[in-house]
C-alpha cells in the first residue's frame, strides 16, 4: 500500500492569546474572547473568512491577562497548538465578547512574529505529524515497551470508572482506536492536572519524553481514584452518585478530582432541594412542575447553561410562601391608638383602615382591598402605608414604580431569556416570606410605557380582586394567590393613571395640612426626630410654637412637611455647633481653673438683636441652656424670610382682590389687579391668561354693566355705563406663569366692583368660583386629585353683602 503524506498546517497563523488554560492537541476547550486583539482576530478571520484555512488558529498560552488591552504585545510562549475553531458564540452584554469552541490539531513553534496589530500573525513551523490514516502498528513498534506501559495505565484508569455509562464505554473504545501518539495529550487534558503540568506536556516535542512525563500523572490519578472508592465504601448515603465522564470533546476532568468533589457538594444540594420540594406545601400544579424540573436537573451536566437556570427556578419555588402567612392583630382600639400616635390628622384614611379591621373580625376570608392614597408630595402617604402594616401586624414591602417602563418588572421574564428573573411582585413575596404582606406600590401615577410593554396594563391583573387569586408570573409559569395581599398604591395625581387601572383601586384623598396641623406634626414628630438625629435634647434647645408658625408661613410654602423638616434640621445643626463649642470652652475653663465671672449669656430672647446667635462665637463662656429659637435666631440661621406676607399692603387701594389657584403643591393665593383710564371702552387682559379665564373677565364686566345702577357703580365721569370713554386693564401678577380656568370669575367681579365703587376689599378674604350671567357663583368642582375646598353656590349679591362668610385667608393656601 502506498504511503500517505502528512497533513500540513499553514505556514502563517493568526495567534489567539488565551489565559484560561492550555490547549493540547486532540483535546477541546472553550475560551472567552474579550481583549481587543482577540476580538479583531475573530471578526476578521472567523466571521468573515470562508475557507477552511481561515478557521485554523494558533493558540498560545498567555500568563498575563489579555483583557488588559496593553499597547505592546506581551512575551509569547515559544510553542503553541494549531487549533480548529469549531463554534463561535457572541454577545453584546454587558460588553462585546465571544466564546470559542476550539479543537487542538498539532504543535507548532513560532519562527517569527510578522505583525502585531490589529492582531498578531506569526510564521510557524509544524512540530507534530498529522496523518489522515495513521499507521498505529508502526507507532507501537517504534515506542515499544514505553507505549505498552502507558496503555496499561490508561486502561486501568478507565476501567475504574462505571462502564455502564455511555461516555466511559466510548472512552474505552477510543483507547484502542486512537493512535498511541495522541493518547498522552488527550488523557492529560482529561485528568486533574495544573496548567503548569499541561504546559510541560505541550513543550515536550519528543514523543518519548511526552510518554515519560504523562505516566506519573496517570499513576497519581489512579491512586486518587482508589482512595476515593475506599472512602465511599464507608459512606452511607441513600442517594449514590453515578460517576460519569463526558465525551472526549467536552471532557475537562474525571472523578476523583477537586472538581468532582465540588460536584458531590452540588449533588448533595440537589438532594436537599428535592426533599424541600417533597415537604413543601405548594399547590398540586406547582408541585408537579417542580418534580418534573428536578428530574430534568438530575440528567443535566453542570456545564450546561440551563442547569443554573433550572436550579435557580427550583430554589425560588421552594422559597416562595405558598401557604405561610401572619396572623392579623384585630384589636380595633389598639389599632386606633397606634395610628393616632404615628400620624396626626388623616381621619379619612384611619377610618378606612379601622373599617377593614372590623370586617376582618366578622369574616376571616376577606380579600385584601386595593387602596390608592392620592395627595400632594410630603403629606405622609408612604409612611402611612408602613403604619398600616404595623397596625395589622403584617410584613411590609415597598415597590417603587416611578419610571418603570417594562411590563416584565411586574410580570417577570420568561425563562427562555438570558438573565431572566421573576417580577417585582413575586420577588417581594420571596423577600417578606409570607403570602399576606402589605405591598406599597409607590408613585403608581409615574409609570412609563415603552417597546417592552405597558406596566400599567400588567398591573390590571395584580390589582383586580377577581383575578389576582390566580396571578401568573412569566418566570414561574404557575399561578400564585395574591388575594390575601393588601395593596396600597400612592400617587400625586389621578390624571396620569389609566382609567382601567384607576377603576380597580379605591381612591382615598390625603389632603395637604393646614397651619394648625403642621404645628402639631412639627412638635409631635418632626422636632423630636431631628433632635435625636443631631444628638440634642429638649434641655439644650427649645422651639416655641410661635417660631414654628413663622417657619411655616415665612420659610416654607408646601402642602406637606418635607421642607419644614429640612428647616428644623438646619436649626438643629446650628445649635449643635453652639453646644459643641460650649463643651469645648467648659473643658478649657476647667483646665485653666478660671473662676466664673460675669459674661455674656447666649440665651436668644425676643429682645436679642439680629445676628446675636452668630455674634457670640468669641464669648468666653458656654451658652446658657436651653437655647431658645425666636424670630431673630431664624433670620441668623435660615436667612431672611422667603415669603413675606404683603397682603394688607397690596389691598390698600381699590381695584385689588385675592383669588385661589390650584398648584401641585396644594394651592396658592392669587392677586387680581384692575385699573381704569380714559379711552374707548376697551378691556385689556394681561398675565398669560387662557381662553376660559378671558371669557370669565368678559362675563364679569358684562354682569357689572348690567347691575351698575343696583350697586351704584360709576365710571370716572359719574356715568353708570362703566365703559363709556373708559378703558379697563385687568392684570394677574406672576406673568411668567400660565393661568386658566373658570373659577376666577368671582374674584374678577369683586376686583372690578372695588375699582368702580372705590371701596377696599377685605385683606383676610380670598375667593374662588365660576360666575354666571345671572349673578350666581357656582360651586367649585375640582378634580378628585386637587386639594382645594371651594365655595358653595351663592349669588354675587351675597358675596358683596356677606363677605364674612367667605373663605378666610388663613385657609386659602390649603
């Protein structure tokens, strides 16, 4: 038979620098590609190449990490392995990278590096013979006794494994069919060896030297297997592990290695997981799914990506509180006391919680209500939800929905996706560990919408009492009962909540606080909290209620109390500085044994001059306690007042009235100014007014002209025709702010009536309401999420004659 010429690799090879292991001829290895040089090599040669030679690479073991992207090429190992790229898998998350499956062909030696960028290319010299039909008998004759000795140890090693496993039986057949010169490289890649030992085998160009170096490694592995089998004979375990070895292309180790010990630990974890599934109280459908998945998991190699996904899924199923719940505290009297202690005012909200408790006493199977607290920022909607959970004795979990624009955040991802996870509802149940917690869906009015779906639509199933007993998360793919969960949503406005979602919730208005309520909240909750946070005591600082009122009216303008809380924090920090300086001065005086003399006391009283709290830094004695905070101290600490009340000054002449305006912070007062001048009877409106407000102004002037004689209203010339040779200018200050709405009508009428009658409008009265052409003031019907109280239906005659019944200015801002 004619001789077969050996197969030659290309003389020029692109070099793939790998740091994850050493590739030997005849073995297969997966390696990640994330460095700039290796990425460029894969894109240029493997993804764009069409010939077989373009898939042959030179794999060089590299000790430094190539991910460092150094500018200079690192020192290259002299000998490498020519490899065939079998598979390329790429991903762009979290950054571009590829995973290569490569099979070693033969050794080569670098003769010369031809180029370094964009990826290294070298001229190589082939060191091993590659034959399509190797002459096995000739190799055995050449190696003689050394080859037989190696073959004997290899057969002994394989026969110590379970031959009933197909992978082991296939390896046994490969020992007889593979050429003897390939066995040292293949078995070295299978057994437990370090990268240093593999590098020594790679550098062993001589076949005889390679056999001599591999035989001690086989002997060591055989002894390790014997010791393992001896240990397992004494181990009593119901679940014995089937020792298996993967096919040659995917083999990385054999039993008896450290990796095998890790697998034993994983196997023990699977046994424990199976026991938890058997003893869990999950529904029958979920139990069937778990049993099916655990059977699949046992048959799966740990290297499969689906192995970790399935295991994580089963662990989640076991950890979910299918039937675990807390017992509600149904003492209504204790609940009322607890709510009153935690929150001042909010009577409507407290009443609804007590109603729920009362019904729960009468019926244990009551489904959890779906409540939605709507109110301005800072009024305590979120903290009320926490107090409700505390009152009921339930676990509390907050889910922030602001900016969420993916429905998978609610329903979870399907397990077919990489990085899939359950939704926030199921994940929250896992966190609290019970199936009847209080879930706070914060900022439900700020949900977004994107290409990934509408999370508001996903919430329809969650917040529907008729559907959520059978809620199906995409990740679980089995039903979970949410009917016992008490859902509380919070929102600043209902305008941005979809009608279908709004229909499923019970709206409870949380209005802004009045001045009196803010004072009570400050002295019951805010000031004690700030004193504790700043290490102060009531013996060191006192804030009278009059000072609190000054802070509320002159330094804050809000419906809630967040800014008020920050102002108290600023005061406490300033006092903390004085207290710390006083302690330092006391210690200094004691060390110097200076007797007490008369000095300036730093007790801030009403008669202290402005700047006193900051001008006492250089005093010799510590401040006298407690430090009293008055208006002068406020100016030193917080600066000049931000909101000065100038109402009486602005209403010191006719033609000015005060109205009420809605704002997201809870409402504001609005001045309306009017003036008249000689002209042609034109009406001028300024202040960025909308069309509706302009119509209200024309309606007001028409009603006044028709009733001028009745109310003795005349123009400058004494005529009852108010527009006879007279122009009127109406202005709404804060011209940069757009204003619109019909409720300014009564304010415009009052302002014009004051102008033409010459009588001043009371400075403690503000008004709002739409007027009609017949002189009626309609009731103010704000949307349910706007926090203003309007007037009842009155006539304009009653408004003029009974102004004492109008809304006082003290309530206008709230």
